[in-house]
C-alpha cells in the first residue's frame, strides 16, 4: 500500500496536528473538499478506553497514570473515481475524548494527506495553518503560566532564632 | 501504525447488533445440537475464510481468547484480519487456544486440544470448523441434552474416525470439546454432551 513509501515522521506530524485540531474547522475543511472521495469504514468510529502510562521524571519505572477515553476510526478512501481497489488509501484516527466524528474526520484527512495528487495541497493549506494555530495557542498558554511562575527555594534559618 | 497492519476487509457494520445476533445464533445452535441456526450477519472476510467463520470469530474472540489457526485459514491475511478486528492473540500450540479455527478436520487431532479441568471445564478449546455445507456427511442420530429423545440429522463431511473419537471423549465430561460447524448458510453445533450414533 501507498503509505509504506511515506516518510513516517511526516505522517506522525500531520496525525498529531489532526488529533489536536478543532472539529468544527475540520468539518469546514471537509465540506470544502471537492470532489469528495468515497469512504469505506474498516472500523466504524467507536469510543473506548486506554490506559495511560507514565514514568516519574521520564526515567523511573512505568506506572499506570489512569484511563482515558479515546475515539478511534479506520477507513479507506478512493481518491478519485477511476482509482482501482488497490489504490484505496487507508487513514486512521485516534483522538482523546468521545467525539466520534473527530476520529472519523481525522481518518479521512490522514488518508487524503497520503494521496499523491491531493495530499500536498491539503498539507500546505490546512495542516500547516492548523499547526501554526496550535503552536500559537500553546505559546500563549506557556506565556500566561510563566507570568505567575514561582521559584521555590529553601530558606536557611538563622541559628538561635 | 502503517497500512500494512490494516486489513482491507471491514468488520461488522454495526458491531453491537451484529455480534449480539451472532451470539444468539450460537446459543440457539448450542442448545439444539444438530439443528442449523442462521444465517449470520454478513461481514466481509479474507478470501480463505467464509463470512460465517468471520462473524463467529468477531463475536467470540477477544484479547483474552487466544486463537489457533490451521489449514488454509492459517495465513497472513486471516491473522491480520482477526488481530485487527478482535485483538486476540495467536498461539502455536492448539492446547493453549480458546478457539481452534480450522477448515481441516482431517488434520485436527482432538487430543491436542484443551478439554478444560474439572474445576474449570469452561476453559476448554472450542473448535470452529469451516465447512462448505452443513450437510453432505454421515447420517446420524443425536441424543443427549437439548435433544428431545433422538434427533436424526445429517452432519457435514467428516473424517472417517470422527464419530468413534467423539464417543470415546464423552467420558471426559464435564470436560470436553465443543464444536461449531460454520458454513456460509449458518452454524451447526455439537456440544460436548451430545451422543452421536450412526443411523
């Protein structure tokens, strides 16, 4: 299949952007796509739980942080009318939370991004702008938090006090 | 995840309804030995696997139910399909499997399967046998739980030693092997309790 030739890092990047994207803006972007490809669900959008694991300080032993809800979907699209069955592109969507439509849209856009014909345009217009938006909002949060940052330190007691 | 881990066949279109319906058919078949139940929900499946076997696996197998594959079902396409849709692990040893899925009854040695223990007879292997038709084999008379008196019926094509093996294993009860025949038209069960006599 096509995605074997895709540089994995590039796909990871757009998947990360799509997973954090606003559903409404994905919905709008989807409505703008024409012609719309035909979609076949391999795994219909569904909600489930995953166990999140962490390491203290990033180095300690693994422990279970807790469960979180995740929605996922796997689908294939036919990029254009005359494409053969073997040309179908597979897209996956895994998003935090219970929005099945988000997982579905993420899958659709993942598949579209892999399309040699349509992919580059979507990456250039949609993905890169969403990436900038997400980066800006992260930066804004970071700045807001930084203003109230407190540096803790231990005061040495005066002897005899 | 790359596309190489994703099969080209979809699972149930409505997983809750379809799997409940399939489970109902399995219960019906199990409680009426020798009587066909179905047809099961249609589901697209890899080439070597018929849709009934696929529906049964998608309904019954999960992360805690290891699968053992044999015959023409022991192929990469089937493995990919089942692990994507069920998450079930695969085992090389038939005795470790909750479900033995095969289309090769001749090559299946029932003594390698897990019959469960007297404390946990439910931990036995259930055989899902893919067949072309639910009839065409020996004419037999079934009796035992689920059969009012005797039930004459025709079984799918079976290896010659099957009936003798089956009757020899009956003394293992409450342990034993349950068998589900899965043809495109439906499912037929031989639970461990059933007694089979040649007609």
